[in-house]
C-alpha cells in the first residue's frame, strides 16, 4: 500500500497513488502458502483485480449496469474464492475494487478531470505488480530460497472446485444479500450503495455458523461506530501529502495485525481507513460522509442478518418436513 501511494505522492499526483493502492490488496491473499507457491497464484488474483476494475469502469455510466456488474462480480468471486478455498479476505476485495473503480470513473465523468477512465485499471494493475514484487522479494536471497520446499503446481494447490453443502449455503446467501442490498440501497437512501453491499459480504462470507455470524454482525456495528471516533480525531489534523500516506499505511498495517484475531477490533482501523481514503482531498461536508458510513453499515448488517436468519428458518423447516 505504501509503495504506490509514496511513489505518486513523490511525483506530485497523490490521487493516482490512492487508486494504485487498490492493487495492493493482492498481497493479502494466500498468505499461508510458501512464497514459491504464491508466485503461481498471485498473478491470477492480480489479473482478477484488473478485470474487476475494468468492469466497474465500463458499467459506471448506467445505474442498472452497475447493479448487474456488482452482482456478477460477487457471484463469480464468491464461487471461486469459497469453492477453491482461497481464504481471507475472500470475495470482499474484488467487489470493493469493482465498486471503487466505478465510483472514481463516475467522478471523472462528472468533473471532467485530467484522470481518464481507462487510467484506473492501469493503475490498479501497477499496484498489483508492486504488491507481488514485495511478496516475492525474499526469494532473491539464496539462503531464504533454499529453506523453502519444492514448489507445487496450481492443480496441487487447488485441485478442484469444492461445492459442498456448507460452501453452497455461503455462496447463495452472499449473492442473495448483495442482490437485495444493490436494489434496496437507493430506496433506503444509502449514501454509497457499495458500503451497504460490502457490509453484507463481510458478515456472511465467513461461513454458516450461527454464533460466528451473529458475532460478526455485532462487531461490524460496534467496530464501525467506534472507528468513526478515531476518524474524527484524524480529521482534526486534516491530513494531506506524506502525512496522509503515513496514516493510511499505519491503519492498513494495524488492520492486518488484528483482523485474524478480532474482527471488531480490526474495524477500529478499517473504518477510519475507509473514511480517510474516501474524504482525501474532499471539499464538501465530511460529516455527511461519516453519517452515511454509519447508516449504510446498519443497512448492510440488517440485510445480511435477515438473509441469514430466514435461510436458517427455511433450512430448519425443511429438516422437519
């Protein structure tokens, strides 16, 4: 995340750096694999991010196309990530890159800035390449490379699509929730529809366990509300330039350190990270964005839990029948 933001800040174009940083999400995937195995998987995921960004841009001019694109990317990324067991953060980042690319393309069309729509996926590709280079850098050290075992082929790492009952349940619930969130966001008065969508995915993608899903929803609500307070503190200094780069990098680092252990604690950093990124360079009323983040999160959590518990009720009813 730091490299693309720092590079373009140094070149005097921080907006490009913030876009390229989306490609940095590539480095989050397949962390449990050996690096000589990751080199086979990460380029495929990077290509996925570029495709998602391109789709987001191409569909950005039409509301119905945007909704269809969002549902399609959710369905495909969920099917592949859950079915092949890619692991955290699952389909979430692919949907996020699609939505953010579309939003930025709309901003370009409205403001007629020097940033062209086709530049967005190119910058995402650059960020992905930098992320892959960071992950693979230790392989340049012979002593590190010699400690690794033999590399595995893709067929060994991910032999086949595993669509057992549990996986099918997760995929279907995520797709239904995202579809509802996409169509209901406007009638509900959502500030940013993709925030509603992301909340539903974050709660439902982890599995079908009742206790885990309830805890995730609770963490999502409480973590977001507390994270807003941290954002308010950050806004006291109105970060820009290198200070903005430092804050986003520290928040991303803190997120990755704690997210595997406590999702609610991670949201203390995820929320100010998202809001800081969203309001970078903004001149409007930031409080509207803050309030929108909280309401959109609540909409998403309610939709996710409604889909989950209706699904549980139907499954129980079917079992009794």
